[in-house]
C-alpha cells in the first residue's frame, strides 16, 4: 500500500503538504485501478504465488506514481482543492 502521510519537515508549507497528500491519494487510486484492470499484468514476470503478486504490486505502485508525475487523470487536483477549502486547526 502507498503511504498516505509521510513525515514532513516543519519548514514545508501546508500547501506543499496538501499537494503531496493529494498526489499520493491519486497514485493509490491509480494503482488499484491498474490492479483490477489487468493492464500490465506481470504475474508471469514475477512467478506465481504470493511472492509474485507482492512484487507485481510494487511495480503497479511505481507505475501509478509515474502516471501522477506525468499529470495523472486530474484526481489529485480535485483532492487538493477539496482539502484546501477545509478550515485548518
């Protein structure tokens, strides 16, 4: 699973933190969509069984991160705006 929150130094702006979280959430969504769509199914590449599926999940997560870095599907922008509109404590 892709971690949603990472420990950020206090010097990082709240806007930057929200953007990071939004990108991580889109990447998690895309990784799940890749898994269920069967696109890029790598079960043959890593072998059968739990080990093969585990390593295939690492590949899907990295593919999803790369998709988000390339612009993604726009989900992270929607998430970012929704989080930005919430009152902060």
